[in-house]
C-alpha cells in the first residue's frame, strides 16, 4: 500500500526543469549553444563541414582528459601532470612503433607508461600523505623530461609498419565523425554511469565531500585515491595516443600547458575544486565551450592573444555563478 | 543479564593513569548519561568500548560473553556503534547515501554490479520513519538542520542492528529545538531495546533523557545511580570534586 509518507519520500522536491536549471552544466551548455548560433550568423565558415569536423576533433582531446580530471577534482585532489603524461604516452608509442613494434603492443606500452605516472602520483598522495598539488607538479616536470630522454628531443614522424593505422585511429573518421569523438562519447557515457551507479564513483564523491567520514565508513580511501590518479593518467595516455595519430608527428612540446585547459574545462563544467562535485558530461561541455571560443576568435579574425582573456573570464564567471547560487540557498 | 559489563577497567598511557578500576554495567534499553570534566576519562572509556584502545587491565563482556577488541571493526561486529561528535557525514551526498556509505547494496545486471538506490531509499525512509524524523532519503545532507543530520548519523548506526550505541556530545552546537529532536531520537533507540551511552556536558539533556547517571573524576567512577535519586547540584559537586562520592 502506498502511504502519504511514501509519496513524500519518493517525490523529487523540484520539477525536472527546476533541477535542470540548478545544474551548472545546463547553463554552460546554453552558453556554448548561443556562441555557436552567434558564430553561424556572423561567419559562413563556422558551419562548414570542415570547420565543425575540426572543432569536434580538437575538443575531444581536452574533453577526454577533463573527464579524468573531474574524477580527481571531485575526490578533492588535483592532477597537474596530465599534459606531461600526454607527451610521455605519445612519445612511448612513437618510439616503440618507430622501432618496428605493432600498434596495439605500442599503445599498451604507452598506456602503461601513463598509468605508472598515475601510480607514482597516487602512492605519494595517498600513502605518503603529500599534497596532490606538489606531487603532480613534480611529475609534471619529471614526465616531460622522461619523454625528452626517450626521444633524444627529436621529432618522430615515421611510425614503422603500422604507421597508417596510427594515423587512421587518431586522425581518421568514420561516418563523417572524427575517431577521437567516438572515444570521447564512449568514455563520457561509461563514466557518467560509473560516477553515479558504482561504489567506486559513490566513494570517490564521499572522499571529496568528507574524507574523514569515508575513512570511518571503512572505505579503502588510500587504494581508491591511487586508482583515481591512475584513471586520470590513463585518460591522458589515451589522449596522447590519439594526438600522435592526429598530428602525424610527435615533438616533446606536445601537451605543454594542457593541464590548465583541462582543469578549466572541468571547472567550467561544474567540478568543484573543494571536492565533492563534478560530472562527466559537464567536463565535456566545458571543453566544448573552450574550443568554440578558441575557434570563434580565429574565424572572427580576432587576435588569438585574446583567447586567454576569454577562457579566463569564463572560468571566473562559472565559479562566481556557482558561488552566488550557493549563497541564495 | 546485563548488556555490557566493565569489570575493573584500568588504562594507563605511560605514567598517566587515565582510568583506574572502573566497574560499570548497562542494561538493554537503558540510557546511561556519562559525565565528567575534561580529562576525567570519558573519552578514554568511550574509545575502549569502541575498540580504539585496549584496557591495560580489566575485562569487558557483552551479554555475558567476554570480549576483546583489537580494532574498531571488532567492536562493530559485537554490536557497538559509535555516533561521532562531528557526525562524519559527507555533505555532498544524499541522506540515503550517507546511511549506506561503505555498505551500498548492489544489484547485478549480467557481469555488471551497480548500486541499488531504490533499496537504499526505501530502507532509509523506513529508518527515518522509525526515528520519527522528517528526513527525506534523497535530500542532500548539506541542506539539513543539525537535528536531521543527527538522524542520518543515528540511522546509519541502526543499519547494523547495534546492541549498544555510544553518542559523544550529540547536542553540542545545535539549536534548542534541534536538541529536543535529538533527545527524542535517543528515546526511540531506547524503545528498541538498544543501550545508549550518552556522553555530554549539558546537564539538562542528561537529566531529561537518561535512566541512570555515571560520573567520572580523575579516572575513577565516583557515582552511578538512577537519575531520579540525584540532582544537577549533586552531579556538579561530583564532577568538580566538591562532593567526594555518591
């Protein structure tokens, strides 16, 4: 029998629209849509197939890593080393393939190298109790240096027997959509489900909300933290492999400064740097907005020197928006 | 038969004698108010029951069976639950998620196991109803009053069907109306036959909800009697040492 209490307990307090408009990702999405509309009116170039293809591909790399970053930020941490994990992964796969190894084995090595960076970060942060900012700042420097040592700081643009496969995977398209976009879609859907429906996801948010409570509840906080940093590094490694194929050549300045764009995308998408909040879809939309802004400046003929100003404004507006909304409660 | 019996419990940390020869028992469905000044040994006693410390000498028994706790998890297995002073809740999660934190029920879908939110919500709604608290399972803890947070913390302990619930200063730092709510929660626990050990500095709370009162001073038990046979004045005297023992 359904009692009044059951109805009260099971009812959502707000209508779906009220819930929706409380989500930062909703407003960021609206902003991105408005920007796209304005651009298609102002320039013919924006809606051209070629340009949309480029936008879709370019933002996918940042968005993939932003999903990993969201996991880290939601658990109350930060990972500055992702840009360097990108270059290390790209360099490992290109050196391995240039030496004659096949694509899949080399990709496995590249992901393995990135995962080791994540393992290193995670162990120092979770078991040695060191601040995430400092540890990942250290590996930011160390991993890029490793990539330089590995390649002797040379550009690599010949990838052995599977050369074409790598270029096809990173730079090709199927059904008119670039491959990195497929990777992003799968990752975004899977991680949205994982964040919401698995213990791993639930505990990750619990750690970000109140680490002490998570420890007292018997959650293996340390092991979980290691896995979170490894996940973040894995997304960076994945992006590194795709970028190597897209660019067709790998240099040691690949992914330089990328960590800041990635963090910006996650934060614009609703990840709270204080921990406990964030979602995969938000990270994707945040990355999309950044790419649309970048693209629009180029198409409108505005100097790219202004790019940082626009992205910076968006980060601050997004966080300010969140702040005001919480004040009203 | 007594629910919990301490016999001759002493605890020393090096040269510091935190507890000396404390013998105390508590019945099922009894609320015991444990009082004492800072450093009197309340926290040490609480930590011994919760399994954080082992007593230097003495014996603990639950339902007539002697127990030794090496870790907090051992105490939990024997039915001792602790409601922490800072409540240990994750603000960003819902009430139901907090009740089940670390013990989420899972469902299977082929090889995939996912969290059974439906079950979490119905079980927590039921627990809140038993506690007569107006807490909704889906509500975020961040938006809750102090009393509702207590209800979540207590519902969390109820999930493991405890025999003994220890509460450390549950009424500190919440409003007067919410204090009444928390005291009601304690009565609900008592009605279910759970023994409650209430550690508090607030005399009115102890006198309104406890059946018996125990006072520690400098690691010694100086009083254990029914609340009706004592008075706030006497307890104050016992705590400060103006009255030697009663």
